[in-house]
C-alpha cells in the first residue's frame, strides 16, 4: 500500500509480510532478498518505507543499524557526497527524535537464522525495528506470541518515527490468532482535507461492538466445520494460486458475513470527506 503527500514531505509505502518458519517446508532462504528486490522496485528515493507482519525472526537485542568507522570515513572523505553521508549517518535521526538506539526485548532466546537475516536487511536498507523503542512498548520489547517469542515486527524508515503516536502489543486473544498477539500502531500527520461533493450513495460499513462479541463467536462456531474444510483444502494437497485465492476469498466472505449477522451494518449519512490516514 502506498500513501502520498505525507505531511507534504514525502510518500510512504506500507508492506505486509509473512515469512514461513525457517524449519518449515515452505521456508525460503531467499525470502529477505525477494522482499528487498520488491521494495526497491516500488520505492522512490524520497519515500518513507515500513513493513509489518510475521517475520518468524528472533532478533533478541541485535543491532539493526551500523555506526560508520570514523577512520574509514576520513579515508573516503573526498569521495563522499551528501547522499552517501546521509545514508551512513541515518541512525542519527533516531537520536534527534529521542528514539533509543538500544532496543529491549522480552524474548531471551538466542536469535535464530532469520533473526540475523532481518537485522542485516534493516542495516542494508536503513530500516529500524520499532518494538522496544516507542509507544507503550518503549523500554520493554514485549513478546508477540503467547509462547513468549518476539517474531512479529513493525520496521520503519528513521523519519517515520515522528509520525508514530501509538505502538502497543495487545494481549493474546484466541479470537484473532492461535499463537500471535496483535500489534497496534497509530500514525498521525498534519494534512489538508479535501472536501468532496455530497454523494447520494451511502456506503454500508460494519463496526465492531464489544458487547456483541459473543454473537460473533457463536456465528463462527455454528459453521466451524466449514472453516476447517476450507483450511483442509489448502493443507491436503498442493494448490495453485487460483485455488488458494478462491479459498481465501471464501474465508473472507465467511468472516464478513458473521460480522454482519452479529453487528449489523451502518450507513454513513454525512457528506464524504477525503482525509488522509491518521489525521486527527
């Protein structure tokens, strides 16, 4: 996903990531290289970048940045231009924003192979792990699974930290995942509101209603076998992309219908206003 004219400074890309566990039959040793190639292809020079998702990478408190060797910088001084200098000293943006360079983590297990690959990926692309550095997670680095491992991340360009208003690891809830906790991120920026003409079309939306959560759970459980059948379709044999997309669409429709039956739908009766993400 790309967002343009962020605070009149730059554009921003947000990528959602899933990398299978390194011991999985679906694991790929080139996963990070593939993500990097895709990111470089889509990203322009001034674009802020972020990735969020399940990397299945245990990084502990490994450094995700490089401090240049001053002796080497002096030797190369004549060949350094502003662009190279900005790249080498990008980590100083964190210092100026009062973001700690040192991360914290509740995951005390040794980093795994994908953990080392993730921090090297961050170093090559000047991306930084937000966990343990900002929001209510600052100085903590909460585990992102019920097994006390930290394998889910929100990684960002250094200048994106100033737009992070909230960052939190939500307590585990089996309604959303069998293992993972949710990452809550709120980004805020100042933008110009663009008014659009009043539309006669009233888009219907679904809103989560906490007190009716039990209805949602009941509607899912009534058709639990259908969900299991759809999941088994993927697991039972090798499927091509068409089959996988069909199953994912069926699952999406199933959960959407369960939400409609539980919470109903609401029409927006106000004039449509186009506002940028995160605007207060």
